[in-house]
C-alpha cells in the first residue's frame, strides 16, 4: 500500500528530525509498502504532497503543542476518504479526543501493532505494546527525511548547539533509549507507565556510522533525557568510538541529570570529543525542585557546572519558571543561580507547562485551575496556558524577560571560551 506519515506542527520548530516516524517508515518499507513522510515542522506543503502521492493510509503523530495541527491534517485526510491513524504522546493520554479526528488511535508505542492495524484496517483505540529489545527496532528511514534541513540546525539557531560545534558543522540527532528511571512531576513519565530500555552500544555505533557515511555528519547530539544514566554503557560506547575511529572527526553532546555525572565519566567522554552536556537544572529553589520531584538539589546544579568547567566541557541547561505555588522568592533564587554560574553552553528559559498525563496536570485538575476553554497550541514552554504560580502577572512577565536577556548575554559573553574548548 501507499502510506503517508505526517509530522504536524505548522509554524513550530524542532531540533531533531521525526525519528519516531522514521522508525515506523522503516518497518513499513521492510514489508514492501511505499512510504512518504510529510514534515509540516519544516514547512512542507501538506495538502499538495498528499494529493500528489494519493495514499491509501495516513499516520500522524503529535505532542501537545502541535496536536491541533495534527487534528487539522487528519480531518483533511478523512474528508478525502483516507484511513487515518493517530499516535504520539498526546493521543495516548487523551485517546477519546483523538478518535474524534481519526479512524484509529494508538495508545503507547506503535512498532509492534502498526502492521496489524494497516493490514486489517483496525478502528477504534488500540493499545500499543512496548518494545522489549530496542535492537529489534530498525534504524529510522533517514532517506525519507529532509536531512539537509535538520543537519543545518546550528545555522538557524546557534544558541541550541553552538557550544558543540561551529555553525557550519552538520548536526545529527539520535535517540538511543526510551523511558526514564525517574518520575519528575512535569514529565510524561510521572506515573512510570513505560519501562526504561537502551539500544546496545553496537547499535548506537551503527547509527552513527550511517549518519557519518551517508550524510557527512560531524556533530552529534543524543536527544534522550539522560545518556549518562548507565556509566557502563557510556564506557562501551566510548570504547567502540575509539575502535571504529569515529570520534576523531566528530564532536558530540548529550543530555544528563545533574546527579548522573562525576569527574571520571566527564573526563572519559571528553577524551572522545564530548563538547557539551545539557542539564535540566529546572530551578535555583530547593522548594521548587522538591515540588517537581526532581530528587536532586540546588547544590548539585551548581556542582554540575563546576565539574564541566573543570574538565573543559561546555555545560548547558534549562530552568523552568511558573511552577506550582512558585512565589517571587523562588524566582529570585533561580535568577541568582544563572547569574552567579559560569555557564558556557547556553541556558534555556522555559515556562513550566502542565502537559496532560503528568502529575502537575493532575494537580491542576485537583485545584480547579484548568479553564473550560484553552488552546493546546499554548502548551509550548513559552506561554502560560494554565497559571500555576503565585506571582502577579506583570512581575512574572518581567522575570521571564529578564531571565531570557541574562541567558542571551551569558551566551555571547562566553563566546571565546566556548570556541577554545
């Protein structure tokens, strides 16, 4: 069959390519189906491509910030008589809502059920099955994705990855694990519904080799929440990078928790060209960290930056404001944290967003904070879709503006040091 996979999100953006759709595309191609990916996030003309391709089936994904566009696209597909499937985080939490716009909704991971759904045109809400062994999942069908666009991300948004590499480097993003052993209250993993799984180091190396050989990648970022969760695995990956001589012409970075790194592991990855580690610092207030169930401390936040600076790796990270019950004193502590720290890798200032399926969403429901009418498009870390903090709106807006300006100034103040690392 001819199958179209759609990545929604007109007027939104993403650092990473649609890896999830790429994996599904590989599964479908391996079964002999003809597959096309339409990527709304990069401005591809959905209606024009769809009508030219004329698929038998359409599959859509969607996180909460782009779900409205996902529904618009799926409604259009159904008007054309195309069997339509929706999956992704948002529809997994609110499947009844998604079913109003589709023939089939997949709750959870779709790799194990997609072929059966397509073969039998299954309708309704279908429970996905978590993949037990990630090595059984094929590599994404990168040939169906506009890799030239995604690999030039540093040129479009230098503050994202410029501490890894100069703007002319070709950046690849890979996902080598699923789930998380923690349950921060703002994350979809709040209720620990999925097991924590890793791809083997050899599969990680296979994907790196593919991106280097076919797409000339020379900068890499691991987009999973915490590459450093398993030090044994990190050491094995570094061993293979050395054995295959892949690190010599490639720089890389990864996300980490502040309590998952130490001098030994940082020193090891630095030897193999790790240039940036990105942390979820979240707040400079211990009270807020505890409310978010981060299970870390402000002291660990400071320590993560000091350790990276000591080794010569650029520390970057994010902080969140607008947290449940947050007061001005908490905002001041966060401001102090980023002002007093020597951060060379950039700082992201996010507004805490209560996504459906998280514990803070449940808290909003319990405290009657969810209005009757709201816009999913505003659930994007840049708006206050549901007010959870206890700060006057004008004062909160000033803090947000001040923190963004501090972050921008710090990024450019550390330009020379960043280049020397």
